[in-house]
């Protein structure tokens, strides 16, 4: 599922493309969560699952963004 776990390090364009896809999915989830909350009563379990997925995406986004930052040798 995660194509960035192969033994070859991903190149910058690959990381950037994956990053944009994750950011898009994160925004979409944000909209879904907002729409779900607007119409009570809503499914609390579904809301928790969506928020957990959104948090997981945020973690992946941060991990990929850190890969784009060059290492500085001290």
C-alpha cells in the first residue's frame, strides 16, 4: 500500500506528488468531518474514525515533508 517503503530512496518529485495526494485527502476528510458535524445527530464512531484517519494522514505528511529537507552536517 505504501510505495515509499521500498529499498530505493524515493526521489523528490515522487515525494512531492505523494505529499500533494495526502494533503488533498486530508482536506477532503476535513470537509467530510465538517459536514458530518453540521447535521446532528451524527455517528460518533464514524466521526472518531475519520478524525483518526485525518491524524494519520497528518503524520504521513509531516514525515514526507521532513524527507524533503536536506540533512545539515554539523
